[in-house]
């Protein structure tokens, strides 16, 4: 059975980019939402882990695309106007994953 907190975490990965798009990019909220949701693609690195999904495992610092140095790259992408929406989606994703790790008490420093 999938824990309710994990389902909430997945929901937030969609709801937060949608809310950011609606609040700050209202005239193009659909495009902004899709570009930010592209940040979900960094979860492809879970395919290299066993098990692929472990609700108790902290992704940040464990999976390659969730590494600390790449998180800094995501922040830079969010600053550059041409890559801002993709960068925001990646930063939102990493922040949500970090919050989940902190809640579980297992952040991989």
C-alpha cells in the first residue's frame, strides 16, 4: 500500500508548478505549467535504483539527477530568462524532495 504522505508528495509535484504558473505566468499558464512539469523528468534517475521507488529513501544526494551540484545548475537555469521555466520546475522539484527528506529525517548530506 502506498503511504498517504507519498501520494501527497506526488500531488505537490504537480500542484506547485501549476500554482506558480497560475500566479506568475497567468497569460501563458498552460505553457508555463508544461515547461515546469518537465522537471519531473529528473525522476528518470530512479530507474537506476533498486527498488525504483522507495517512499522511505531520500532522493536528494542519492540519485544522480538529484545531486547537490546539479541542484546548483538548476538554480542557474531558473535565473536565465530563456531557461527560467524549466529551471523553476527543477528547483521546485528539488525543494519538494528536500522537504520530504527533512520530514523523514533522512537527508543525505
